[in-house]
């Protein structure tokens, strides 16, 4: 056998900090090593073929593992035994490719080979796309980028693979750009942001799937021979599947074992493919959905893929999640609110829907301030003149204030609301507003004037969902209209919060490439508005979590996690969402019971404790319609939410017991300096004459001493190894306990 053991410069190994003293990018000729504190990602150029071959992605190593690169056995394939970094189509690799290009001659064969490389300090932006950011001058957050230049000699098409390394987060971020250097047009039919070939082993895939009202359900299944995967064709990332994949070893748990995470920084249709080859290798790809791409490139034109964030953890799924959370808070979300505590809000929707006038809204705002809410949000129903928005059948697109509901204008009402004082303080009540600018109603002035602005495919009927159509944001004139419409309101009304909604998927589209052009258009809209109004707290929403993804987080520091505010369902939804997205980015509200979606009745304390686990805590109800005893408890619950919100916003999140496997789901937030923590513990069903389990905490300093809920003092070792036994009462009981480090 011929073993290949390439070697780079020797470095020292530290058991807790990974490999110490090494640069984040090492280059030895045409061998490359990308290094984090606890991860190594290594590949080299095959001397004979010019192909890029992956040799290791996992825990830190100082050289490539011992391996035999030759094919094992016969067969038809000449490349299926290779771990290829950028697998193309038509040259003997019969697995799913990362790129498929219809060349100007009509065929789909490509032959990309290494040409050159460069190392760039910092993190270059991606034109028109959201992406992680970072500079090389930050001692702890430094980032470097390696760009591999590949070339197809036959077609004169170039491919650049850009790898950015965030060592502190064990993250490798990759994007791909395709440039047509030839003389004829080509079509990029498929372009995966990341393709990774893992060695022969057993793996399981962990994903987030669901539907409206049950988003981000954790689903784990075996990776078997053949092709399996998931994605979205809705035009958006969707409720059905989230653009995130984790591959784990079969014995991996929250706190043990290997876990690889892949998160696509994109808000449009996507595809994840996982293929176990007949020879046992496992390939994972994630990128734009090829069924909605077919991107034409003329001579000199370039297509840039969204980027994929890859993170490795050898300490279980929970450690992987915390790395994503920190990276996204520090190096993805651009809003100035990313690390700020969020104002407790009351949203008008579930309390009033579209049935209100100015006096009704002012009364609800007054009740909000009396309860201690700091922000009142006017949801759907405030706009439309010729076609007033009194239900969901009219008005979308006409972003003018309804003069019959607000005869003195919206500014006059908001000025009155801002004069209200939040209970127990001298602070004025803030005002927020709901928009759905990407949509249009047929009953609207805008549709009468510009029916051509709607997504449509020739003479096919324009399918309505929720009595609305989708504006074609691929058109610059539509982008300009949306920017102008929202800005006109924000320039004239003192709005401090915007809820940006989107309540249907795309149906008819004029061309496959229009889907990606739409997202590029919306990213331009988001960029311009959030830059122009940096002091507005923006929240994304798409019938709940239909567009809760890393792409939207670039612009909106928080998203409405689900239209389902049932506390029991929200435990599952929020635990699932936290697999990749920080809890600080989740909007979570207390609603009235019976719950509007499920009809379930749960105690208000349980509802509030679940909602406090989201970065944006709020109320979704009419205080005048809830039981007096519940209303009396709300001010104390708001005070508790405000007390713990800084830890939820900036802390590290530890899932202790998962709701799908325990009657006692629980989680712990620990502040970044380790001085404070908050424990959330729940009982779903009461069991008579039955003992309660010991809850073992995680992430504490075993040598430190902690005061538990202002009373007993215990060591971190005792809390983690001995645990805490909590006593619960009825169904849907809950506790929130504070921990304070005292030494």
C-alpha cells in the first residue's frame, strides 16, 4: 500500500485550547490547513488531476491522517473513492455534484482544476448577500480568508472557493463564485455553497423540520446508502425545513461526541443533500435550490453563492450550538441592538386583530403601560384609504394611514401614546408598527396601477393565498417602491420598532432565476432601510418562523419564532430553533388562554417562563379580557423577565433536558463572564406519588461557589455532579431560578 502523510509545520497541542501557537491558515505548497482552537480542516491539490482533495475535517491534528488514497476495488467510477472539495459533473464522479453548468455548447461537463491561491486578511464581503464579517486586527475575533482559484480550461469558466476561518468559534465559512471568462453564454444550473466529503463511518443527520405553528422540530435519522435530503421550494427558507444540517456520530448527545453543523446564510429556496456512496463515504451539500436557479451568465459575468457556516464540536451538539450562537451574535448580526436588552412589548394582534379605531388602540396602549410594558405595537389593520385594511382581503400595498380609523393621523395618536408613562418609571411608552411590504392585495390602488409588479408566469392564473399576491422584488422599481413606502412612515411617525411580516410563499414565477433575483432585491431593501433607520429595532416574521434563517439575522436581530404561542408547543419550537440560532434572536410572547391555535389552557406563569427564554419577551393579548388574577401577576412577571433578559441576550445556552425526551425539559443560561446564570425548569405532566429527578447543571466552574436563588450556597461541582432536585405541582408547572457566583 502507498500511504500519503503530508506534513505542515509542527505545533504544540493543549488539551483544553486545541492546537496552540499556529496560524489560522497554513499553506505548504499546495497543501492547506484551516485551524480553529479545536478544529482542523485540511485539503490539498492532487498533483495529477488538479482536483482539491479533503483529508480531514474534525478535531485538531498536526498533519494529515494516515490514509490510502487509492481506489478500493473496481467498478465504473474513477472518482467515487475521493473526498472532493468541489465535485463537478461528467468526469467519473457519479455522486451528486456541487456544481452543474450548462456550457455554451449545450453540455453539462465541467473540469475545474487548481490554478492558484491567495490568503486575505479579514473577511471580504459578498456583493449583494448577507455574510459574516470580521477583521484581522481583532486579537480574539481575528479572521483570515483563503481563496482557491480554479479554472476549467475547456470552457474558460473560473471558480473561486473562499474559506474564512474564525478560530475562536471553530468555524470555517465558505462561499463560491463562478465567472464566465468565455465568449458565449452559460447557465449555472446548480451551485452548492459547501460540499464536504466525510470518511467512511456511521453518521446520523439532524435537521429542523415542521410546518406553520410547529416550526423547527428536531428530527434525527440515520444516514444510509443513497441520496437523502431536504429543502425548500417556497421561495423562502420556509416553515417546512430550515437551512441547517448537522451530521453527528450515532452516540453523540448534547454533551458528548462529534457534531458537524452547516448553516446557510440565505433566506430563499435551498437544498440539502446527504449521500452515502457505495464505497461508504458521506457527502453533504447545502446551497440554493437548483430547481429555482438556472442563472444565466454572459461573458465576464459572475454568480456568487450565499455562504455556508461550518462548525465542528467534539463535545456534543450543545457545544456546537453555543459556537453558532456566539459567532452569529458577534460576527453576523449587524444591528446595534444585538447585545442590548429588548423592551417588553404588547402586540395588538391576538387581542384585537383588525377590529379597532384610534380610541381602541390608545386604550390598549394605556393598559400596556399600566402593566409595565415599555413598547406598544400596532399590528395589521392601520392602513389603506380607498381599500381600507379591515380584514385580510384588501389594502396590502397601499401604505397610507386609514383616515377613517385615524382622522387626526397616525402621528397624532403616537404622540399621545408616547406621553404615557410606563408603570413604575418615568419612561415614555414606545411605539412599534407592523408592515407586510413584500405583498399586495388585488383590492388595492397599487394593484390597479401596477398589476405587472406581481409575480406571475405568462397567462397562468395568479394564485392567491390569504387573499394576497407577491410583489416581484427582483424588479428595481418594486424595491424602490418598498423602500420609499416604509421610509415615508418612519420619517413622519416616531416608530422605534418594526415587525416585518410575510404571509405566503411564492407560486408563479416568470423564470427560475427570478427566485434568487428576488432575494437579492430584498437584501438590498433590508440593507437600505436598516442602514437608514439604525435606531429602529427590526423584527422579521413570515407567518411565524417561515423565514427564520441566518440570512435574515444580518439585518433583523430578532424574528417571530412561531405564530403558535401555546407554551407547551413553544418549548419544543424554541429548543429546536436554538440548535443553531441564538435565543437572543427569538421573539416569544405570552398570549391568552384557551390558546388561539391549540385551544390548550396553561397557567400564566408557565406561559411567561417559556416566553422569557426568548430575547424579545412580550404580551399578545388584550389585558381587559383576561382573568383578574392573571392580570395581577403580569407586572411581577415582567419585572422578572427584565431582570434575566441581559443573561438571555448575551449568555451561553445549555439545553439540560430535551422536551422530546423528558417530562422535565430544562435549560440554563450563563453570562459570558460566568458570574450569573438563570435556570429554566418545567414539568409537563404531574405524576402522583412519584419522586422528582435530580437536575444536573452544566457549564459552571466546578471550583466556584454559587448562591442558588438567593438562598443556599453550593459549589459548581455539586450543582453539576450532584444536581438539584426541584419540586413541582400541577401539569404545566415551571420554575425560574437565579444563580450568582459568590467567590
